[in-house]
C-alpha cells in the first residue's frame, strides 16, 4: 500500500493545510465536500504538492516535520 503526505491551499482564504492519507483522491474529495472540521471553511482546496511513501510511519513523520517547520516556510525552503 502507498501512503501520501500532501499540502493543500484554499482558493478562498489562501491558507495551507497538510495531512497524510492512503487514498489521495478520496481525501481531497472529503476536504472539498466540507466533511473535515479543520478545512470546511476553506473550500475549495487545491493540491499544491504530495510525497509518496511505502509506509504510513514515513508519511506521518514528514507531515509532522512540515507542520513543525510551518507549511509556507517548508514550501519556500523547497524553492531555494
């Protein structure tokens, strides 16, 4: 099974959200349907980037690192 860490950006608020999943398609649909309490106010969301892993532990680890660093800062560091 594959696991993903992903970064979304709200088209309405400009805010970012980071999460992890094993079903990217379903997860983004759930975010954009307003079924997630943390992202329901930012609908619609667009996928900015994602990272694929072979274990959930790896995906959770990267999610934690991104959130500790700050999503915008993490993205800027990638551009450098």
